[in-house]
């Protein structure tokens, strides 16, 4: 999958991570990744629903 980033929120429309998070994901510790994963569902509300096909 290729990320498409929403300019207003700075989040990927597919995974809700930021570009820096995506770029460093493989170098993050399990704890760092878990922290981000726990935040993802809440980040969805930061994106215009029209961009998500809603």
C-alpha cells in the first residue's frame, strides 16, 4: 500500500500514522510501536470524513 497523507492532519489516510512514524517504524521498539498503535483509532477523528469515503 502507498500512503496518502492528509495535509490538514498530517496523517496517512490508511493507517493514521505520521510520515516520521512511518519512516522510522522498523527502527522503533515494540513499546514505541504499541504506544502509537494504541493512539490510531482516536486519530481517525482528526481527518475529514469525506477523505475517508464516509
